[in-house]
C-alpha cells in the first residue's frame, strides 16, 4: 500500500496494490476510484485536498492500525 501526495495537483492517491488500472470512476465529486481488470479496487484518489482538509499538515500524516476484535 502506498500513499502519495501531489502538491501541484492538490491530490492524494492511495494505491492498494501493484495491479494496473483498467478503469476509473468518479464516485463523488473529486473522489476517483481505480479498478483493475477484475473490477477490484486498486486505488483511490482525492482531488482538491487543500479544500477538503485545509488545516491538515500533509507533512505529518498519522497512520493507525485498528486492533482486531476477537
């Protein structure tokens, strides 16, 4: 899994794997989901990042894993 922030494009991209993108769908304004040739989600792009999270310092991203519930 890779997270990429593109300041010039004002976008964030979350790649969920290495599979090539077969098609893309804008599921909400500025939210694009990429699919592989088997219709599995392989990436999610958020456009207009500075408008979506104006107070966020993108240099300081926090990743948190949620523990499994037994």
